[in-house]
């Protein structure tokens, strides 16, 4: 029913696994290594076609210095934080409440409401580009961080509700029933009984949503334009001019843009793994 662990397989399979795994890892890391290599090369290397070779000189400090001092990258990074952090807070807060309601209460049509939350995750977001853009224009939210935050909260709440609802349903229902017997109100049950038990799930979900929103590029270019509102994923393309592309600057900017979600994951790694694996052995 389940795959046999590699350690228990025959010797040829184990040897093949040990040989192929480093090769697959190298292939997967090759684009990332290439971007890191590009970020320390000078412009002349691209003119001469030195793509895979070693840099003619290391412009590490010059390239990364120009990212912060010779461009709008600091503003793009600030925009990303001003979009991502409120989105994470809003989506997680709403999903905690909706997940609690759908997991604890039984009422007519509850399964259909839950289905509506889940169904939104299966809609191809490309077909929503025009109506969402028109809606932001009508509401005066186009090219604003507020519009991008509200859009992301609306679209991420469905997935977050699915995550939280399933997590809360796995909690011992006797805790809630015991609190009700003691006369505790539903609001206090949610705040003092259920919410503290949801901390691992909240941490795991926060890391996931932070990564999703920070790395979003499609909606960043659809709903925003210019340095006043665009996040860093869209701002990296500002290094391109009409007749040339500064690939070394784009690579350096990409490395800088990737650092916050990586740091977020390592800071929350313990809680992230605990939230994803909680209940896995039941």
C-alpha cells in the first residue's frame, strides 16, 4: 500500500538512488547557481558572451550596491512587506474564524459554504485577470497597495479556511464540550480554548502564505504599475531598459528579493514542520 523505504530495498536500488539523487539535486540547483553567478559578473561578460564561464572580475559589492543605491529596490522591498504582512495577518485571522465556524458548528448548508471556499482554489486565476482589474478600477483601488492586499486576502482565505477547518476538526471535541458545560461563551471558547491549540497550524500557514504572496508576480504586474505600489517581484524588471537588459543587476535583485522568505522559513522552521505533521501519526 505504501512505498518501501529505500533503506529496505535491494542493493541495486539503493545504489541507483544514491547516485541519481545528487545528480537530480545538481540539476535542480543549476538555475539558482547560475543566477548567483550572474549577480557577481560585470556588464562586459554579457557583451562578450561569457555566460557559463568564471567572471572576468568579481563585481559583488558594485552590483549589490547599485541594487540598493542606484535603483528603487528599497521602495519595492518596502512595498512587498506592506502587501505581504497585512495579507498574512488578514487571511490567517479570517481563516481561523471561518475554520472554527465550519469545523465546530453544524447547520443547514454548512457543507456548501465550505465547498465554496474550496472551489475558489480550483479556478484558473488567469481567467480572472480582466474582471479583477476592472473591479479595482471601478473601486479606485487599481495601482494601490490596498487593492493588492484586499485581493490577496480574498483569494487566499479559501485555501487558509480549508487548512484551518481540517486542523480544528482533528482537535479533541471534548475540550469544547467541557467548556460549554462550564458555561463558557462561544467567543471565549474560540479565544482561550481553540486558538492556543492552533499555534502550530497558524505558524505553518503564515509561512506558506508569506511565501505565496511575496513571490507573486502575475497579480503584481496586473494590478500595479510603478515604484509607488509595485512589489519587488515586479520591480526587478525595472532593470531592463528599451535596448538592453542588465542581467547582472536583475540577478542581484533576485537574490535580494529571495532572502526574506528564506529567512522567514528558517526562523519558523520548527513551527512549520510541527504544523504540517501534527496528526500525521493518527
